[in-house]
C-alpha cells in the first residue's frame, strides 16, 4: 500500500503524518510506503523546525524536504490523505481521476456508524445533484435543505494548522495526527486480514 499525505506547504502537518506513520508501520511490520506533498509547496525546501524537532524526539531520523504535489505522486499513491477538506478539494480539483482515493485523514479513519451513514447519504445526494445540474434540472429546496442537514451532522475533519506557532502547538497537532494514525494502522491491519 502506498499512502500520500497532503497539506498546504508540506512543511508542518503532512511531514509529521509521513514521519509518524512510517515509524508506526515499521513497528507493526506492515508493507506500507509513505510520502507527503503540498498543494502550495516549493519542492526541496526544509520542513518546519518544530515539525523536524517533534519527529526527531519521536525517533524519526530522516531529513524530510517539502514537495509540490504533482501527477507522479498522485499516480503513485493508492490512498491520498489530506489534512483538511480544503486540501481534499484542491487535490480532486487538480486531479479529478484521484477522487475515489482521496479523503481527509480524519474522514478516512472515521469509525462512528451514525457519521459514516451521514457521509454515505451525503455523497450519494451530492452525486445525484451534480447529475441534475449537468442535465440542467432544478434542485429542490428539500434537496438543498437535506444537504445542509447532513453537513451539520458531520464532525470537523480538518487537522489544526500549527504554522508559525510555538512547539507546544506543533505537539498538539502531532498528537491530533497521531490519534488518527493509530486508527489508520488498525484499519490497514484489518484490510490485510480481510484479504
């Protein structure tokens, strides 16, 4: 399995996710390749000092560099996990063929049955409404209302941006990412067992 994490500049959140997941899958003996990129990144730049410091404290020794998202990375990935809904929209907008493998990290590891049902209904309704719009058919007030109702039920899937903050803020973001990565590792293990 090949996972690509995506954030804005590929200096804070996605490198944290990349480094932390690499360590977790290594520890579990899982055959998972991990990379990260940014939707507004400059390739070859350093990651933030605070992200590098947290990774080093966690035992990650590699020096990561920023990478601008490009078709080769998108094609390489089996799964693209973004740090925010905005990043997800950006990836899908630029690489429409990646829609079926692009999720926010928190969305992908969601395990609440009620929330999962709301997501499924929303996705189906959005697809139906997009088809109606393409066919120049009117969208009813009830359909608009239902979309808003479903959106209201969903949790916030954005991971906080520590950019420019002190080390403590970066640590909070790393902890937030780490919780989702633990769920991700469990999901990967379950997928392996189910094969």
